[in-house]
């Protein structure tokens, strides 16, 4: 992508300085994180950058709509009669409402197919309404309402997805669900068990139901819906109503597992326990057999930019290492007295001292097995770190592991034991907090409570990628990366572009947003590939059409990049705020 669309580091630095100064104010530091966000987004310098990024995004979108309008008009010149027959207004034995239009021998039907594919791209992006509004010369076709009735078409595009976490798992399912012919997924971790992609035990507040419904099969989506929050709303007239929230409290490993199952049912080809040699050449001069694809998506987490040398530079990563924040998380479990689904939050408000805990009442033994898998993995890493340590230190670790595992096994047995058809539930209490003496005292109290089974630490870095995509329009060094991955486009998403914040706000949702963006991009590329393939075989086709189609395809890639930059900026702001809220006051 070009430097004109890259993030401006000096402008970002200015925003960092403004927020540092603002968060030195004790009255703001006493607010909760949502309150701090409300104050900060009122600052013109903060909100105006988001406005400018959205304008860049819209500029790309309008270029796409403009070129599609020209192409639709040209194709319609040759397919008007076939269009009327398709709509049932006239009769043509070759075409009716359910025709596949797979034949490439008759030029008018080829043009009709091309026009329909362009409309289907707009429909997939949910841009049809604006298209008919901005380009009224096509509005009469809108009265036919034929786009929603067009039979599914083949999408000749190959896609690889590297990293099958919450974003990647939804992506491989959604790609197959939406008709992408070849979908291959790669994950460095195992499918299940210790050190697996589905063993993540964090309880996430997730807001992506509309995306999940479009990308998952019915079985997986119905499972997600079980955890959708219900809110009791009291009105001034004394009445009340139970309303469905757009949020879900779901265990990340469970969401990933269900998404992978959906992808497998749709027929995606998934590989686990992989290394980069399976999808990337180690040496461009070697004869390594890496299957070529149209698009490869790297959803490999916060270290995506380190998969191969050169990625970090092409992603144009901006980082503020002095603002990194260390955090602690821990999990407590115990048999529950509750007999139905229950979710509650427990928080302490205030800069540095904040914590949040999500307590949920659950009845799925898979979640307990997931905890056990994490504990086994954690113990393996702890013993590895203790290599060369005294036998006494190793013995203390083993004793700690034994006590925690016993607790988990007892709980697993309790949940499996059912009497008189009643479900035995357990309380799942997940806590997260910045690491300091105040919060370590909370962790010590949890240990003394006897229900703690897992604890850990992690670091949150403040960084953001300027670019969410690499294609042939990029630099010469970027083209070498395309050759390494044997692809035309490299797309990035989720944690690979910007780290999620410690309060788990929007991180999983952003990964799902990128999954949906990837599906849109691949559907668009697939339709245009099909049109270009047909036009190259047709003697009557104008070569200029192919040039313009390739331009639209390139613009769809640019749109992924521009839209990703806007989404990443919003998440970067949340991570920046949360880290500054977790650290002592910083000098601007």
C-alpha cells in the first residue's frame, strides 16, 4: 500500500502525548475504563483521526462503486434481452430465474453472468442500496429485485488461513460457507488437548453475533447463542422487560472449537501442529513445493509480524515500548449453588487498582477439561524453566500442580454426577488485573480461598500496523514476500495488527470483524476471477474490460486495507487507554 494511506507516526505520537497528559488528572483516573473512554474520545485530535481514516475508506469504496457502474453498463449493452428473460419479463429458452449460466459459449449470457457477479459482490458487502442511490441509471434493475434470487455461482479462488484462533477459525468456516472453492487452514498448536488452539480458558465479552451467523453453520451458531446475555430493564411506569444483549460471555476455546467444527462440516482442509515450512518458502532459490494461492491470510496472533523476516517492515508497525503493561490473570472454579445460566461482573474501579472478574455458572464438562489441559501445559513450561533448579523447587512445583489438578478432577466428577435429571453446575470465575502490589494481594486472597486452579501473566504492548495487506502494488521487498508465500495477496488481521487490551474489550470482536472482511475480499476476488477467465475466452470481449476488472479487484484489496486501518485505530486507542490506566501517571 502507498505512503499516502499509511498511519502518520507523528500524529499518533501527538495523540499519545495528549492522552498521557489527560490521564495525569486524578478526577479522570478515578473513573472506570468506560468513563475514561468517553472523556478521551471527546478530544478533537483523537476523534478527528478516526474521521479521516473513515474518509480514506469511503474514498476507496466510491472508486469501486464508480468502476462497477461503468462495467455493469457495458455488460448490460450486450445482455439486456437475457436480463429481461432472467427476470421473467420475456421468454428465452436459454435462460430463466434458476439458470446457472455456466456456459461460456454465448456472449450475451457471459455478459449477464459478469453483471450478476458484480451485483453479487455489492450484495455481499451490503452496498447495493447505496449503489442504486448513487448511480440511478441502474435503478430500474433494482425494481426486479433479482439479485437476491440469483443462484449461487462457483468462486474460483484459493485461500490459505494461517492461525486458527477466534478470527482464523471463523474465517475458514465462513470462506467455505460462502462458496470459496479451496480453503486451507494452518495452526501451529494441536487441535485438542494440552497446548492446543481450543484450550484457551479466558472468558471473553464478545460482540459479533451478526458476523457469527454469516460465517458459521446453524449448529455452531445455536451453541453460541446459548451464552447470549439477558438484561432486565426496569421502566418508569413500573413495568420491566427482559431484553437480549448483543454480548456473550463465552470461553474462547469453546468458541474456537465450535467454529473449527463448522469449518470441518463445510469441508475446509485444516492442518494442526504445523510450522511455517508448510505454507512459506524458507529460501526463494530452493525448489520447495508450496502450493500457490490467490490470497493468504495471516491471523497468527501478536507475533504475526515475526513469522518471516521483512513482514514487520511491510506491515509498517508503530510501537511505544515504554507504555507496555504487565498483567495477571487467574481462574477460580467451584461447584455452584445455581441451577440455571448466570453471569455477573465483579470490578474495582480506578487507575492502577482496577480489576475485573467475570463469574459464570456453567454445566459443560468440556470447559473443565479445557482448564485441565491448560494446567498440564503450564506445568510443563514451569518445569522446563526450573531445569537446573534445586530438587526442592521442582518438588514444590509438582506439589502445587498435584493440588490444582486434584481440584479440577473433583469438580469434573461433581459435574458429571447428575441426580433426578438435575444439572450440576460449576462457577467459573475469571479475573484480570494490572500487575502491582495492590492487585497481587487480590491474587493471594484467591489462593487462600482454595478455589484457584490457574494463574498466569502476560505483557500488553502498544503497537499498531499501518498496513493490513500486501499485494503487487506494494514495494519490491513486498513482492519478494508474495513470492515466499506463493500468493498474490497477503492479508493480516486481529491481534497481528494491534494488540487487544487487558480489559478484553473488543479484542475478540475485532478478530471476528477481520474474519468477515476476509470473506468479503475473497468472495469479491472469486467473482472477478470468474469474469476475467470468461472474458479472456470470448472474442467479442473488449480487452479494456479486463483491465478495469483487475482495477476493481485491486480496489477491493485496498478497501480491506483501509477498513482494517480504521478498525485497528479504534482498538489501538482502547489498548493505549487501558495501558495508561494501568500504569502510574506518565510524563507527556
